[in-house]
C-alpha cells in the first residue's frame, strides 16, 4: 500500500513501525455544537482507511480525540448559563450519534482533553526542563526557533513566516521572546474552567492536547497522523515540534490530510448561509448517501457539495442496493442450489473486480476508483446473475458486493421498509408522551423514527412526517 505523505510530498510504501500493527491518530472535533459536514469528511475518509487496513490484516489502534475545552465551548456555556463541561458532554453524545449514523466506527479510544490535563502538565514541564519552553507571568510559550526542523511538515521557512507572512504567524504578544512562539499553557480568565499548575491556574493550549493524548494511547512514535489540510499549519506543525522535543523521537512516520469541502463551489461559512450540520443533512438524506458522496472523490481532492450531487449520489448508491436486493430474490427463487461449471468459471472471472478494488485502495486510498470497481461488479451481476442461475452463484455475487461495500463502510443490504401503520403508532405514542409531559420519551421516539428514515415536523395542524 502506498500513501501520500504530506511530510515528504510524495507517495511512499506503507511500512508500519511494528509488523502487523498500525498506530493511527486522527484529530477530532471541538465539541461546542453539532458537527458540520466539513467535520464529516475526515471522519469518513480515515474511518475508511482504518477499515481497509483491517481488511489487509493489520491490527489498528485508532485514536481520535474530542477537544472539550476551548474558547467556543466557553462562549456557548456563558450564552446558555451552564458549565462548559455540560456543553461538551452534550455535543460529544450528539457527535457519536452522527458518527454512528454515518457508519463511522467508534475509535479504539476517544480521549477528552479535560481528562488528560496531568499528562499535559508533565510534557510542558519536560519542555521547560529541556529549555524548549519558558514562563512569562503564568503563560508558558514554546521556543519555536529552538526546534531546528520547525516548518518541515508545512514546508514553510521560519524567516519567511516572520518577515513576509504575518497572516501565518502564531498569535503573538509583546511578552513573547519571538512572535512565532506559541502557547502551551495560559492563565484563566474570569468564568473560565481552570486547572492548577506550577505557572498559573489556567488551561492548556490547543496543540499540546493532541501531543499528549497521542503519546498516552499510542506511544512516543506513531505510524499515521491524519486530519484536514487546514490543520497542517500551525496545529500539526506545532504537534511535531512539541512531541519531538519532549520525547526525543520522530513523532509520526506518515502524515495524511484530506482536502477542503466546498458548498456550491464556495467555502462553507455561516455568513454565506451555506453552513450545514450532519444532523441537518440527515433530515433530508440517509447518511449513507453522505458517506457515498464523501468517498466518490479522492480524499486529497477538493470536494464540492450540492443538492444535485447529493441526488446523484443517492441514485448511484440505490443502484448498488437494488442490485444486492435483486440477487437475494434471485437466490431465494433459484431451483438449483449448486454451481455449474460455467458459473464457476464466471466466479473466477469476477475476482478481477476485487483486484481492481484493492489496486485502487492500495494507491493512496483511491476510493473513487474503488467505487468504480464496485459498479463494474454491479454491471457483471446484472448481466450474469439472472433468473435461472444457481442459488450458490447469486449468493456468491451478492456476498462479493456486500463485502467490498463494507470495506468502504457502505451498507449494500436494503433496509426493511417501515410500514405507515407502524409510523403512525409511534407518532401517536409520542403525542401522548408530550401530553403527559414525558418529554424524554417523546424525544426518544423522534430519534427512533429518524433512525428509521422518518422525519417529523410539528405544525399547527399536527405532526407531518416524510421519508428521508
């Protein structure tokens, strides 16, 4: 398998540090609101990478964090008049629900920054002891220039950053030794959550969090560090500096970054009114369609989201699901059970599609070409596995489609159709629960219906429902 390494700017053969095992860290979301579809891309892409590595026989230790202390979380807690911890815990729960709906597997470990503070204090102290960090009035900074390889991931020159690229400078105050030095620990402000330290009661800088969580759950050296390309500088650059200076070892061998997601060919932004959460998309589409859409382009290519493209993705995924369902019906109706000699030869021929699939995935996780191989298999199925074929042949072709889709996290088996009567019964139960002020049960039923693909809308005339 060859992966494009941002560090070297070329595709490299993947060779793990420990044979048969992969240690992988993916930067997770800051949990102050529902995740947006920009957050969804790295979740889906690197979940697929993990699935493929497991398919190849690797044991993958997959760590993805939740940043649960941050200015945005604090702002939300002040707006709502509740503790910051309550905000973050609520949206961690909501994020996990969205991930499940996108068929993103839970990480081996989902560490939370606030539960790893001691490790951060220890690493900061180590950096101070080694002369890589200094304290000014309770704020601890990292001496960027002391790490000679700073800029090796983003391929930025320190002097260029300082002289000509002010926009790229890490936020600087007069008290810093150098404008490029970044914060490891900062004193608390009024009303903010804080932890005791030798320097001040305060909280960690963003970058130190991931260095510490990666070290604790994966070790000093890891195979793959991944995330969106917006994290290359300064976040991942700073992680490298901290980790390598503290641990005295290369931090990560391979750096993988997915490209941006645009909405109708424009950058997603609340001010432009083109900002969508995964939850909002889930009210219109099964999130399997969102996953299919995300994998329909190479992860390093910019991806454009639009209503038209989602409709096209829906139709394309439906072709696969319909084919798998048709094969099930053909197998159930088949008169003869065993393969014929001709069918055995066709199954040997069918192996070419799996080979194409693997070749695509081995070439820097090219999911677009892998999906193209699945569609070749669907075409083969529609041509060869027709009425009159053996049960064994139809089942073998169906199994192949389901297995290849599963590697991509796509569910090719058709969901059971929910009957209108069942929907109406649940809506009546929800209405009764609301009248009895049992709002928790009412919310449970709404969530249950949403999982079944049923979207509710409360109107003056009553509850209106539609199929997503």
